[in-house]
C-alpha cells in the first residue's frame, strides 16, 4: 500500500505562483510514475503532469511552459511548481502514484486562482 499526502494549495491572484507537494509513504519502492491530476467543479478529473522514476516528464498541453513537475526520490516527494496561474487552473489537485499493479490517490488540495 502507498499513502499520499498533498500540501501547498491555496488562493492566488492570476499571474501568481504556487508549489504543491506530495509526500509518499508505505511501499514506496514499488512506485514507478508519480503525477498530478486536477478536477474543476462540474468537470471530470484530468491529467496535468507525470514524472517517471528516472525523471522523464510529460505535461498537459495547456500547462506546458507554466508548470514544472519534479521528484525527490530521497524524500519520496513529488512537487508541482505552478507559475503564471490562470483562473482556468482553479481545481482540486490530486497526487497520483502508479505501481505495476495499482494506482493510488491523495486526498486532494484546493487551488483557486482569482482574476
């Protein structure tokens, strides 16, 4: 089992920045990819960014150049640095960890961007 705890959400004005953190515990050696998803009110959860154990990354097109995902394997933590935030980025952000057989989710952290 893997447990994920997110932190770092909040309210920010458009153009501002936030950094989300997600700390993993449990059977962490089984984790391959870690990533971030988000869910806005009335919408489905969507992919934002992913990073492999070897630090290869992939991003949703609309966040490329603004968001950066990184991973500290020594601290079992994944980060999402979000710059140039826009109101459309408002959502609950969920951390995700994938093993070869399971996918785990954190409880979510709210990000609100005011115009």
